[in-house]
């Protein structure tokens, strides 16, 4: 079994569609109410491509794994132990590991600015300048967390077990 950490490959152009992992209130935005800058942001790119670029330049997921390695190992060990106990008693040997807490930890790490100062170049220049394409006017003087521009990168993070 192998733990996989990755991202749903959704086009940025479909970030307000039903299959988008963004919250319902963000998805309610209609393209006609978006500014031209918001509409043009991320055209022709997918979350997978953006994630690959971010990982190559900053190593966010690798750093997250290194920070949370003990937590991940403890949870996997507990899941294996529970599945062995159930397997001995009932005969079903399926490992029931819930990735939801890990996914939440990754999102909280981004919004909590946990990588600031740990990774070279973080906080990013765009984050310190407050650039956010969720707003009609993307540039403000209020800084935002790095890698949380539209929220699609953060919300697309997934963890799963591969057999």
C-alpha cells in the first residue's frame, strides 16, 4: 500500500462549476459578475499543472509531509492495527483509513501561513502584495496566505491509499 498526496485536476476555467471543490458560496459567483481580470485568471491551466509548478519551485507538499510525518504514520499504524483486529474477529482485512483529517491539516497549514519562513521564497510576493483573484479588484494592501489566491489549489488537495 502506498500513500498518495496530490490534487484533483480541475481546469481553472471550471472553478465556479458544480464539479469544483470550492465552497458553495464561492461557486455561486457567475461569470457575468466576474471582472475581466477574474475571468482571465488561470485560463488554459489546470490545478494539476499549477500544483506541479508550485511543487517544483517551492516543494509545499514535500514540506507538509515532512512536518506531518509523525501524524501520518501514527494514523496509518492505528488504521492497520484496527483492520488487523477486525480481520481476526470478522475476516475482513480492508484497511479503513480516513484521509479527511490530513486534507484538513494541509488546508489549515496553507491558511495559517505555516510555510512562511520554512520554504525559501515563502511568503510569496503575490501574497505579501495581497493579490487575490476572488476580489473584483485583485490587488489590495492586505496580505493573504501564500498559495491561497482563488482557493482552488488548496481545496483540490487529496490524500488516498493506493494498493
